[in-house]
C-alpha cells in the first residue's frame, strides 16, 4: 500500500524473497543474536526437514528470556539495515 500498490497486487510483488528462519532445536540466545544481527522482529521456525513448525517474535523472547530479548532488540533497533523502512524507495 505504501508503495502505491492496490489490494489486488499479487503477494509475489511485495514479499521478501530471501526468507530468514531458525531451527526449532537452536539455542535461544543464538536465535536472539541472529534476529538482532539481521534486524528482524519475527522469524519462521522450521524443523530439520525445513517444514514450518512455528514463528518466534521479540515478544516471545521477552516472555521466555529477557536477556536474549534485550540483545535482539538492541540489534533490531539500529538505524538502517536490510529491513529498514528508510532504506526502501
């Protein structure tokens, strides 16, 4: 919508092509650090067969592991980055 596209726009025209994800058996601190590094607030969670099993968010981290959430938020909150709204045309 912000790019002037209407509601009938195909999803493929606005979706992220390079999907980042984590595995369900990964260490929570590692996932939180990765979220901060790549500046995302949510990650799909997959099993080792790469089948979707869930979604993890910063809110989930805050409930389960406050230190991990703090680290992730500090990375996500840095200006710029691949997923920054200011970086889009």
